[in-house]
């Protein structure tokens, strides 16, 4: 299939067979740069008929280095505490999130409705799991199996009932007994939860999601029935600031914040256009053109996840970073938690087990931007005045 296309400026390189084995990259961050610069093979003939939806390949997204890096760090280390993508429409935010499908790592997933895991027994004894799982454990049966992380999208019109779960009407009708139905948050356990236009979501829903994300579980009570579900997920939100602001307390709960802008250079825009055209003409061909890199990246992510627990941050490296956070006037402790966890993920993705100052530098902007609060600065200044006043009055007492 080496027929030249009718496109005005055909690339010289045709889709080559699977022979490229050596990768000119060492780490995920290098991979991201390498693939962005890769010349796209010209599109093959258009496929007839309807194909299954194939996501746009993550590694085919042109530019947007920081967005790609933030998403990859979230896959390596869920403790980065969520990722917020901020930018206008048409900057590939949703495309980038959906394209993670090809890269998602594997996790141990519970085989039980309540999400019991063997590690719960290790941590809290046999009572930490449901009776069925306790029985299984006693019989030596597995409680979990390896499964791919999934991408769960929260529809914008979701009601609180859909999100946290509620009374299962069908169970009531069939058994004359109230039972709870799992909500989207319980389904998101050990997965990615994506919320597009998070700034347009009702406050009560955002609060429920953030509380569950912070605690890793949540409890639903409906009359006499209640249930606790696990909800350990990586939250990814995206928003267009033109359509409304995000409450500052919500903004603070996102670990990494990425400002996504349109591509600036003309060549990049042209390449992005070509890739979108190639995708629309034949999604499978475009995906195949990146299959080697996608596979390599997925393996890198998996091994970085395994390495992560051994990655440490020394006091000597951490102290100047904490000083920097303080000198920026950031009060939220989440700033350094996120910053350090992102740096650990970055080091792990680079095949190292010690966080360097360079790792901290590489991820600092996404961990630290939009953390300063004008309101709190003014609030503390005013409060300081009141304290002084009180003290002067008290001395006169
Ligand atoms: Zn169970």
C-alpha cells in the first residue's frame, strides 16, 4: 500500500512494516517529546463501512507537552491528587483524556460487589471484608483479579443519585426489600474518573466527588439502608474558563493544573490538522502507525508504577522546595504533597529511585500554579489588624 496520496504535500515516508524496534527515547518524558515530533505516514485508503470507535492515539497529539505529561504522571502515581485541564474549546483536552485508553495500566480489581481486596485483610484482618469474601479467603479462593484501569466519564446531566447511588427500584419491586444501587463513584474505584466542564456541575455533586476522592470511600444512607463503597480514583477534570469559574476550594483540591492553549507554531498546527484528517479518514491506520510507541509507553507506565514505591525524596532535596512554596505565599499543604508526589512519579518514569532537584523543577509549574489565594492574603491581613486592636484594648482592661 505505497500509493502516493492526492494531498498537496505528500510525505516521503510511507507506512512502514513493524521493523522499528529500537526506541530513540529513554523515559516517558522523552517519549512524549519524540512522538510529538514524529512525521506522520500518509493516510492509507479510506475504509468502507462503519468501524468500532478507536480513540485518537494519545501519542499522536501534537505539542501540549505539559498536558500529556500531567496525564501520564497521574497514571504512574494516583497520589498526585487529580488533574485539572484548563483551556478554551478545541485544544484537545477531551481527546487527550479519552486517548489514554491505549495506555491504561493494570490493577488488582476486586471480584466482589463491595470491592473487597486481599490487602484489606492484610491491613484490617478478616472483618475488613464482607462475609462472602471472608468465606472465599478461608477457602483459599482469589478475591481479586488483574484488570485494566478503565476510563469512567461522568455525564454532565448526572444527578446526585446517579453519582453516589440510591435505592434500587427494581430490587424493591422484585423483592419488596430496599437495596442500594452502585453509583458512578463506586464504579470509578481504581479507575480514572473524567468530568468534562467540571465548572458547570452542581455544587453538591462536585462536593460528593471530591469528598469521596479525598477519603477513598464514601457512605450512602437512604432511610434504613446504608452502604459504604470504595472510590479510589484519579480525578481528571476539564474546564473552559470562558464558561464560568471554578470555586477556589474546588480548584485547590486538584493536584496538577494544566493551562492548555492552542498550538502556537504554524507547522505544529498543520501537523495537528494532518493527524486529525488521517484519524477521520481511517482511525485504525493512524492507531497502527503509533502501535510500537503506544506499546512501549504502556510498558513504561506499568514498570514506573511498580518502581514508584521505591522512589524516595531526601530531606535535603525537599527543604528548599518547601521554602519556595512558603515564599510564594501558598498556604495549602496540598501544594507540596502534590509537587512531591508528581516528582516521585517523574523520577519513577525516568527509571530512577531518588527524586532530584531536576524532577522537582520539571513538575513544579503544574503543581504550584493557581494556588495563591488573593482572598486569603487579604483575609489574613485584615485579621492581623483585628488581633492588634484586640490586644491594645485588652491591655487597657
Ligand atoms: Zn466482598
